[in-house]
């Protein structure tokens, strides 16, 4: 398994687990980052943080530190 922060732009996969605890985990789930959701990395900022994701028909920007708490079970390389 690989974490979301390790995925390159244009690649994506299906979310397996959401790590973190308390308010952080709740915030990630509220933003639509739930298990079995397909997600794709669109861009990475020039300095490497944050990353731009596409999921559920919308674009979401997430800090790399938070993306490291999300594991993917299936990775699709473009």
C-alpha cells in the first residue's frame, strides 16, 4: 500500500484507510476523503506542498502532511 503523498501528478487510486485521530480525521472524512473513493493527484505545488486532488467531481487542496495519513489500496499510473 502507498500513501497519497507519494503519488505523482496524473496518477491516482482508491482510498483504503484514513489515518489521523480526532478532529483531523473528522475533517478529512467531511471533505469527502472516505474509503473506496477514487482520487487523482492533479498538481503538486512548486515547493512540494500542498497537493491538488480531484475526487467526487471537485478539486481539493491538501497539505502533504495530511495526505500522508491516507493510504490507497489500488494505484493507477498514467
